[in-house]
C-alpha cells in the first residue's frame, strides 16, 4: 500500500474490529514479554493511528510515534489532544532516509515491516537506535501465501516473514535474548471468499 493509501484509510482505520483486536493482542504480548517501565523512552515505527502505542504509553516515560503517513499521524494527534495524553509525540519520518540522534530504551514496530522492502536494513537501523540494554519488539505476519492483502493492495513488500530467519538476522545484528513467539491468529476472509487464519509473530531482542 502506498503512503497515499494509508492517508486515505486513516479516518476509518480503527473501525475494523480485527485490526483493533490484533493491536490489543500485540500490545499485551509486548507488555508481558518485556520489562516495560515508566523510565523508558520508547519509539514506535509505523505507529498508524496509535492502536498499539497508546495501549503501551501509560507504562512508559515517553513515546515517539513515527509514521510516514500524514493521515495516520493526524488521527493519532486528535486522540492525543482529546484524551489529553502528555507523553506521546507524533513524528513524520522515514528512518531509511533520515535518522534520529536520540537513543531509545524500547523500539517497537507492529504490522509495518512487511511494507518495507529493505526490511533487514530497517532492523539494523532499529538496533543502531537502541540504547545499551534497550529492547526491540517487532510484530508481523508469519510467512503466508500472499492471500492476506487484497489484490489491489500495493506497497506489500513481503508475504510475512520466516521466524527463524528473523531470529538469525537480529542475532547477526548483535542483539541478545532473541526470541520469537506466535501471539495471535488473525482470521480473515480473503479476496476469493476463503476464510483462513494468519499467524502473527512477535520477535524480541535486547541490545547489550
Ligand atoms: C498495517 S499499518 C499498521 C499500523 C499500526 N502499527 C497498527 O498496528 O495498527 C502500517 C503502517 O506503517 C506505515 N508505513 C508504511 N511504510 C512506512 C515507512 N516506510 N516508514 C514508516 N511507516 C510506514 C503506514 O503509514 C501505516 O501506518
């Protein structure tokens, strides 16, 4: 899907119950797997409307919520304003084009990696941005047959990921305690009317 697609989809994004449920599962899995605390400076990449990030923000000191879609960031900014949230800052940024000088105690990324062609490069960028002792959490589709997205969807760069390959990649990048778990099974009726389940995996690791 292109940036424009996400801009257009932003206003209705939270209306799909399966997206809201998936985000809640991912947030709960990150929270129960990693030792989050109120001193942590966190970064979410591909934050969308904040379904995952806003669920975790109360357990963190600060959250920088990054996305390339202005539409998604606008919806998030409205939520921040109406709920008077003080520790979440939306930021429009493409981490493969520009970086940040800050370092983070936690970086998380939900359902976004499959939209990034240079996925390994982005994982390396995440590792660079982690502070010593910082944690990484990446949730995405396990390898699927390409039926997850509708035929007209563009910007889909990977049909999910092989969990063992992701573990190898993070280990090569120098992270410790690298682990992968299945955190949800998303049931969806695909383009040809067939209902099927798509496993969602959570990859975690620690720097230093
Ligand atoms: C499937 S949505 C997931 C949104 C959110 N994480 C959630 O779970 O509800 C993917 C998000 O990644 C963003 N995205 C796509 N390509 C990106 C890129 N290169 N850099 C940053 N964000 C990107 C999109 O704008 C969109 O908000």
